[in-house]
C-alpha cells in the first residue's frame, strides 16, 4: 500500500495544497484511461427550470476502468464510497436519479489497482456518517477523485446549489434535517 504513496505523493492534495496536485501526476503518454463524470438529475425538479438558471440538484459519480464510483451517506464511520455499473443510478439507487450526461474530464495513468487504492484512501475522508448534503456530498467526492486521477475539477454548475445553500444558513434551516446528514 505504501508503494503508491512513495511513487505518487498525491496526499498533499488533501492538505489544502491543491495547486500542487497536477504537478504530482505521472507524465507518460501510454496507458491512459479516460476519467468520466456521470451526471444525474435528482428528482424531477431540474425539469421545471431550476437547471436552466444553474441551480439544479445533481448526483455524480466518476467512471474509470468500466466502473463508476460515487458517495452516499449512512450512519457508520466506514467508507460511504461504493461502485456500480456506469450510468445506472436510476436502477441501482432508485427512481429519483435520472441520467443526464457524461463529461470526459481527462485521462489518468493510474492502474486499475492504484485506482482501487485511491478509492480506499478516499473512503477515510468520505465516510458514511460524514456525508452532508451541502458540504460533503457526492459532488465533493467526484471533485476530489477527479483532481487526484487527472488533475481536473468537476464543472462548478454541478454543485452550485449546495454551495449557495451552504453560504446562506437560513436556506439550510428550510430543508428537512433528514436530508442534510444520515441518521
């Protein structure tokens, strides 16, 4: 396990030095695997205009090596990250998830095994009981994983509503508490 940290000390990314993350990625033209962001509309609210003004409610997952990794909350202190078949959230997570689009963010040169170790390490940060609708959600996970895998952020519009609600505490109090964090 320490081999990956010695080869690629990307843990600096978690210490607030994000500008250094891209420099730490391996430079090699071969063995490049696409990193894809799968975006889902949550509920049907996005159909009624919210997404048109840039304030939609979205769920995301990162697809790499034919698997999609995403994050959700539960009441335990172990990882909230799980994998599923790409673009199947409606089947795997429920009818409120509707596939919207896939966005290629870049390429990674991490191997399949290294990606699994990265997911394992991210599980320490993205535990089930640390999920929060506005400050630590699936989009935050997708952004962190994308930065590590290919040095790219997810598009800002995806998590804009969560950021907006987080900045205006009154709006947080308007939402049901069971939506904010797992029980």
